[in-house]
C-alpha cells in the first residue's frame, strides 16, 4: 500500500480522474466523501506537480454536497460572514476557531446522543421526543451565541448582528425544529 506518513495518497490527474494509490483503484469525489465519513486520512496530490491539493478537493466535495441534496448544511448568513473574513486581519484566526468549534460541536453531539440513549433507551418507540428536541434547540442557541461572542472578541468594533441575521438564524432554528418534528413523526410511526 502506498502511504505517506500513515495517510492514503490520492493522485489527481489532468483528466480530473482521482487514483487511490492505497487500493490501486480510481475513485470519485463521492468515494472520497465516504472515506472522510469513515475517518480515513488521505491527502490529494496533483499527479504532475506533486502539489498537495487536498484543501481544494475537500472544498469541491462540500460544494457538490451542498448543491445536490437540497439540504444545505451551511446557512447563507454563515457563508456571508465567512466571506467577509477573506483578506481581513481575522483571516488567520478564523480557521483555528472553526476547527475548535467543530471539535466542540462533535463532542457535544456525542454527549447529547448519550443523554438521549439514557433517557429513552435504544428504542424511542412511543416515547415523547420533546426533551431531545429542546436539547437540540438549546445547543444550537448556545453554539450561535458562542460564535457571535468569539467573533466580537476578535473584532471589538463589530456591531451586533443585524435584524436580518437574527431572522436568518431564527429561520435556521425553525427549519431544524421542523426536521426534528419529522424525525419524531417517523419514530412514532415505527
């Protein structure tokens, strides 16, 4: 298996084909997305120059996921805010902040799953899921507040979010509530 420091090496050729040197097979962006979900570590290299192009390929996977499913993960208000940091003095701080935030979110998600399992057991059939819904809503609010406070710390002259941003956040929370209600209905129907 051709690996580089424990990582699988994916070569991207001029014809845009991706070749997994670990399995000696051609792969697609969808295959790479599945590898990420399984926690497999890989780098993507330009086959001709040897440059590391992992960042651009992962960004391309996110773009394709966002455009094909209709269930976007990145709210417009977040994307707009993110774009404002390019070329700004905050550009160097944002990546580490986002990485820390995602790590904290993942840990909180695992804790929430444990709490739901303790509260309802493995089979929530016939159980009221109002508590988990409230827990998710509270967590979304806390994460949003944490992000806003952190951004204000880095930029003390930043004005509080405009009404449009708050409306967009409320819409995101409402959409999340609706998805949770749909999930509850599916579980109730089991």
